[in-house]
């Protein structure tokens, strides 16, 4: 057993008992953009479920949208008028962008659409609907009945953390005003279904029936209640929820004592960041990266690969700069190893990579689908004379993809071409970008450099068919026999083609250009 998801799955079966079906849960409050850090919560639950399924188990993955939480603050990207909606449930705050039914819906819809492309089976549940339909009414009543015990648990942990105990009149619930929908004050409970309230916002007071869903459990009680309600076996949690005395610790005691269900097993996951970006990503700040951003430059399988290969307890840094090219190389290698086209360093490494690949792919293909090298595509997409067809032709000529391509091959190559274009536009550092000079530049070239250029030109004219390696040798030899240092030689060549001192790997680059053009340029003819 080499993958962390398998290890966790085995542990779940051992400790929760060998059952036919397991419930895994993830949960997110849609109070802002649901970003690639939140996705780790979701994916960790999913992949452990995947490992359980691979052991012949049924798995029910529920994703809880905590859309009945309060609207706590107006993020920068939202009009300040939205202050008037503070303390309403996020699912009842209007959508500032006007495209969805509510503020929360806006963020949930984007995420659900993004996730739908990853081949993940999941049940999206909404706290709002569950409360409003009375689904939790019994548990809310129970929490009010057992209020003193719950408070005692919370106070015990507060004392350990050297915090003052909760206020005497603390309640395990909060109340939404049935009229203006903002948070109201809890005034009392009749021991049955009725809770009385007073609203400081609209001034109304009265009673509300718990079954109408305006009485909501506070987070530290809501979480354990839900574990019991849905009989959850596993739920990952961010480190802020797992520190000593955190909501997991108190939740564990509350679910066992009050709601009668053993606390689910958990797994701590670390934050996700973008290379070069400082600080924690937050849905309400401007620094969020969404799955949609990743889709612009990465295949869905590679997005899953990023999360699948990293142990959750390690901080994950996603590199959208040059590091993205390495990521493609790494993934392509793992894929070739999976299909037996390349060897791993050891049997153990093979097992780990094989499993990681399996867990990464939305659908594991039966055979290797053509891998267009992303690094080379970055060069090709910058060639003004090449369209998608032209690029595919070059890839075939240079042996990067097979001469005969299936529909899936072509689809994948076309996708990568678009991803490479996006990457060049959005993330490529300047030294990776270039454009071909339309005319030869006016630069001084030493006689021996001119001679070497003419020799390469002549060779190209004589040889209609050649491999990139052959061209590479010719280029090197022409300089070597004249004693031209290779640094100087390459500098000259890059300058005559792209007007820069450095550029993409030269031989494949030249081989992908129109040969008449290359010959003319080497002769410095306009
Ligand atoms: Zn009110």
C-alpha cells in the first residue's frame, strides 16, 4: 500500500468496522469564491472515498454547503451597500452580480460547474434547505434540552485554552428573524417546539416554531449534529479546525455524548497556495485562484494529479509560472510509466506512480493518448505561420506524436494547444515569449559566424528530410569546426530569428519553421 488515500481507506475499514457502505463528507461555507484551497477539502474526501470504492465498498460522498451561515462581512469586490444584508443567511443575500438566485448561489454554482468536469460523484447538500424543511428539528430541540451538557463540554476546552467560560445565557442555537431575516436575539424556549425572539433590526418580537427552520445550531454544535444525522465516517478538515480545543475536539465529545454517533475519522489538510503569492488565500480577498483558472492551463487529469500526489498534511504550492512546464513533464512521465513505455526507478516507485495516476484520471484510458509535449507547444503556439493543423503536422514530423492519430489523440492535442496559448498569454515569463522577426536585423556578425550560418543553410537546402537530432548536430559542428564558442553562436542565431539572446530549444524550433524562411534568414536575405 503506497498511496495515502489507500492507507486512510484501510484505516477507516479497520476502525469503523467492515461495512458495506461508508459516508464521507466535505463542507464549505459559500461566503466568497470557492477557491483551489477549498477544493483540497472536497478532493481529500473524494479521493479517500475513491480508495474505499476500490475496495468494493459503496461510498456516499456528501458535500455540505453551509449556506445557512450568516453573512459576516462585505468583501472588497462587493458593493458596500451590501452592508444592509449583514447577518442574514448567505443564501438569502441577493447576488451582487445579478446572475444567480442569491449571494451564496453565485459561488456554489461556479464551483459545482467546475467540479462537474472532474468526473467526481458527489451529493451536494444545502444547510439552508435542510433547516428550512425541518430536517434537523429534532436535533435542534435535543441540543436545547441538553444545553447545559454542551456548554460544559465547550467550557472545559475553553478553560484548557485559558479562555473565559461562555456567558451564562449562552445558547447552542441562533435565531433568524422570520420577518427581516437578520440575526435576532434568543429570548427563551418553551421546552417544546417554540423559541421566542426579539429582533434588534426590525424591532419585532414573537415566537418561532423550530420546525420552520429559523433556529439554527451554532457551528460547534451543528458540525457534530450533522455527523450523526448523516452517519459520517470520514471528513477531512483544515488545520484551523483541528488544533487542540478546536471544533473537531469539542465536536467529537458532543457527537458522542449528545447525538450518539462516534466522531468520524479525519485527516488534516494544509493550505494551498500559488507560487510567488504570499499569505493564505481567502475567498473574500482579491488573491483567489479558482479551479476555472487552472482549467485554462491544465488538463483536468493534471489538476487532480496535483492534489492526488501530495500528502494532505503538506502545504501545496501550485506554480503557474515556469514550474508549470515541469509539472507537464512530470505528469507525462508518470503516464508513460503507467502504460509501461518508460521504467520507474524501483518497483516501489512504480507502484506509487501507477496508483497516483489511477487516482488522478477522471477515466483511465485503455491506452496512452498522444502526449503533445507542452514545453514544445509553448514554442509552436508562438509561431505566426502555424494554426492547429500546422502544429499537429510539426508534432508528427518531429515524432512527438504518432503519424496516425485517433479522435481522442487529436482532441487531446488540440486541448493542449489551447492550454499552451493561454499559458503564454497569462503566465509565461517574458524570456519564454518571442516573436519571429519579419526581416533580418541589422547586427554585426563576425565572418566565421556568417560562414557557419551559410553552411547550415546549405545543408538544409540539400536535405529535405532530416531529424531534429541531425539538424542539432549540423548546427553544433558548424560552430565547432570554426572554433566559435557555443554561447556566442547561439546568441547570434537567436538574434537573427527572434531578436533576443536566448530562446526556445534551437533545433526543434528551427525544424518547426518554414525551411525556405530559415535558409533565407541564415543567408541574411530580406
Ligand atoms: Zn427582524
